[in-house]
């Protein structure tokens, strides 16, 4: 039910007040996903819209920018330039922290409640993303408030546990900058409380959004901003700049601060992948300074590949913030022959029968002890494979070779760790090689026409096998980056079969980006052969063929005018417009043909020719050509009418419904009370106590029927009739 229960109670008692002496207009940016976007709430009733109205009530010059996008995660809001790991989304430059900061905000609110957990991102990933985003804001002196996760119905027990773990971390890490979107919003089983549920198991309705709005208001962000100065005394440091440059054949870090307060030190951290950082050195800070200071640090180790650096700023012996991540590429060409103990002039990886062979040469050597050959399957995590003894010292070129005797089936990466005087000196460039999987006598499998194609919301792998001999099974392997593979299914092979045989397999998982597949083909003697790699793109529109962008109802010449737009459509057939008085029983009143397939914005309209009064709900019943139905959210519309005030009524909070001569007699109630003045027919009646708990429900209530209240405790109760068309207060003595 979309009735704002708590709003009505607070209206009766005037209890919704917050200490507010600051009237300065500020700029506030909201980053988030569908909850912040307002999904589940009727137009202008989402928590961001309500909060915007609240702020403009303080000062009409307040500016609120809502950059939230449905489906977004903590990865989407990372700073521009951040390189996401494989199979993780990159920052959206139009809706991320960098874009938010370009709007020159005084405060930022982040609301990303469930999508990270739903996509399987670890708690460590989420926390690192939050820290990276908040660090970017803090470096600009912008305060950030972060909402907790929220309950959700369609998650496993482990996923719910992860939601709760992130909730607890948010409370702990952000303290008074955290906003509680969990407490009181859930059932005992951690699903969404019925009174706040939109009905899809994911989003909150108007009542839920109103509670979220009150939680944001309670954080008193305007007063917190008003209490600050420039620079804010509660922010101990502002980083002005941070760069990484070449200094001869090494990398040098330079940074400056605008001011410092109780800053103890900067921990310089380094990474080869921009994800996993380790401590490199400590630089002592000035401590307290109002004019700003400059710092420098030289990484004295010779690096041979791109490096990533960040600063961990320590205030009062406690982690305060991370800087932005900066990268640098070493100047490997610096220096001349006499200065360097070794110069690698060539390094290649080639096929040698069914194995991979490494070849490299040095232009000269001085005190070089050995080469450690290292191997990796992802070009990031390397392990030692073998040791090759070096010449030691030589002024002429030397050549080396190493054969990886293990038969590899997928692309491999290699590098050399050059040891000079028993100490690591440098890493070579990383070289890759693809094994010759066709080498040898694969007379068992002959695969053709291997392909991947969409199958509804999943991907299907198809292939032909010819003249199988002693074949056992096909292991279907999937990868998101064509490097790291997982088995997603197995099919039995024919064994011995002359002729062509068709195979197909549907990957049971649902994906949202390009996926790679290959076949691991196993013989009865456990020999393994690998197919070529093929890729396919999922049909991301199958589960949402109607991308409904807007849906509004307006009054035109006393009739309801419905207008809606779609941003994309696939296989769509028509829209059936439905009308209801109670959101329970719906009546079809017209049909509009859909576009079938479209990638551009399409506009539609329909006019309800009926003459109506009171509150009516409209929704779209959307049909595809394969007879699947989808429903829009219901839009509430109230037709203007002459208001009857024959019964004395106390106005409630702003409400667009009608005031009718509906009353309770007696009121206050001791044993029972009669509900009078309702029109003939069935009515939906719900009764809530002051905490918002529903204690009575009757969808077929008739006028004049008694309401029994003998077992109620003393207090005030709220009666909601016909989903908010009539609302009364009853007192139990």
C-alpha cells in the first residue's frame, strides 16, 4: 500500500520537527542506483524528491542534483580514470564522483543498497570503492554521507548476510555520516516489511521512501554544513595535487597540501594492478600548517612496467583518507651501457611442438647471477617456474633459451626476474604465447561450427562433432576475459561415432556483458583437447523488453490524458491501458500498438473518455509477441470535484484526495465503533497502530459495519479506507 502511514501520524501530532537554524542554500549531489532514482515511489514521492522539497522549504535557492541510475554499483561511481578489474564495470563519467565534484557541491549523498552484493562483488571490493570515492571528495573538502544497504526479498541467505555485513561496516566506518536505511524496514526474515514494499521484492513504496527521507533529514546535513568554515576545521587535510613523474630511471611522487591539522604522516603505497596495494614508505607530515606544504618521494627501486601509487593519509595515528590513484611508466631507456649491470636486447615466446619456448639475449652483463623465469595466466599474478644461470659478466651479447616442458592449453604470460649480485634488479617486459593446441595426434574430436547465440535471457553454445573416436565428454568452459576459465556444464560425448553429431548447451547463468566459451574435450583415456575460443553477447533486453522511461497522467478537458515513453523496445506487441479504484481489481479500457523493435525514444498517448471523480489508478499491461506480459507501476490520479464538508474534519498533511462525510461513531471507542458515510459496495479497510503495524484488514468492508476494538490497547489508531481515499483517526480509551 502506498499510503504514507508515518506521515499521517506525524501530521496528527506535529511531531516531525528538526532543529534548523541554518538557512544558507547549498548544493547537494546524490549518487546511487534505483532507490535514489525513485523506483517504487509514485512521481515526486521518492526520498530524493521529498528531500529536495524539504531543502527548498528552508531556502528556495537550494540545488539538488540526482545522478542516480538504476542498476548501478560502487564501481560505476569510481573516479574518472580508475581502471576497473576484469569483469567489473568502469566508471560512468556522467554519473560518478568526478562528475559530482564538477558540480561544486557542498555535500554528496551515496545510496547504493543491494546491487553490489547481487553481482557477487566481495565486501573488500565494495569497501575499497567507497574509500576511493570518499577520498576523492574529501580531497576537495566535500563532505559525504553514505546510506547503508537495505533489505531485499530475492537474495540467498549468504547474500543477505553480505548485505548485513556491509550495513554494519557502513555504520562503523562512516559513523555519523552513515544513514540507516535498514532498521525497521525489514521483516524478521530480513525481507522487506510489507507496509514498505513496492511489490517486486526489491524496492520500497511511497511509505518506505518517506521513512528513508526522514532518515536523511535526521542527519541534519544543512546544519552540519552551516557549522563549517573555509577551510572546514573538521577536515584535517586537503590535498591540492598528486603526480608521478620520471626521475632518471626511477619514479618520483610529488604532492602538496592546502593546509594540515594534526596530520602525522603519509604512507606511500604501490600497486601493479591499481587494486592490490602494499606499503612502500613513510613520509613525515608537517603536522599543523595553514599555508600548505609540498612533499616528494623517490621510488628507488628500478621498475620496468607501469606502476600505480596512492597516499594513505594518517591523522592522529589513524587512517583518515586515501588520495586518488596515480600511475607512472618507468623510463626504461634511461642510462647508458656503463651505468647498467645488464641490458636485455630481445625476449620472445614461441611455439616448440606442443610447448612454449622462451628466448632472450643480453647486450652485455655485469655481475648478473641468474634469470628467474616467471609464469602467469592473467599477466598480474606471477609464480617462479625455473632458474637459468647467467654468464655473470660479459661485454658481448649472450643468448639464452628455456623450454616450458608442461603442456599448456591456454594463453600464458612470462617475464624474467633478473638477479644481479644475488639481489633482484629488474623485471623484463611481459611476453605472452599461445600453445599450439593443434599439434600432435588429435584424431578423437573434429569440431566445426562452434558458436554462441542468445537464448532468451541466457547464452547457448552450439557445435558439430565429426567422426568421434574414444570420446568421453565435453566440458563447457566460460570466461569473462578469455583468460580465467570456469566450467559451467558438461555433456557426454558419443564415444565412437562415424558421421556428424550436433551438440548444444544452454549456460544456466544470466550475464550482462560479452562472455567467452571454449570446449575442454576429454577422451576415454583422459586426454584433453581444447577448441577455439568463441564469444557471445547476452540479450539483455529479454527480461525487460519494454524500457519504460516515463509514465504520466494529466487532466485535459476534464478527462485523464495518459502519456508515456520508452527508451528501447524488443519484440513488443501492444500496451493495454488498465484502470482501477483500489489497485486490486483492474479494468482494460484501451489498447495501443507498440513499436516491436526500437532503440530510440518512442512516445505514446491515450485518453480515458470516461467521466470520473475521485481517485483513480492507471497502469500499462504490456504484451510481447511471444505472449509475455509486463506491468508498469500504478500511477495515482485524482479528478477534481466539489468537496463536501458536511462533517467536521481536521485537515491532514497535504493530500490530493477528497474529503468525504465519512465518520466513526462512537469515537473515542471502548468496545466497538461503527463506520458511517461510506458509499454502497465493498471497501478496503486497514487499521494501523502508532508504530505503523497493521492490526486490521478487510478488503470487503460494507458501510455501517462495526469495528471491534475491545482488545486494543489504549492509544491512537489510524484507519485507511480504499488505499487512502478516506483517512480517519480513532482513539481507544
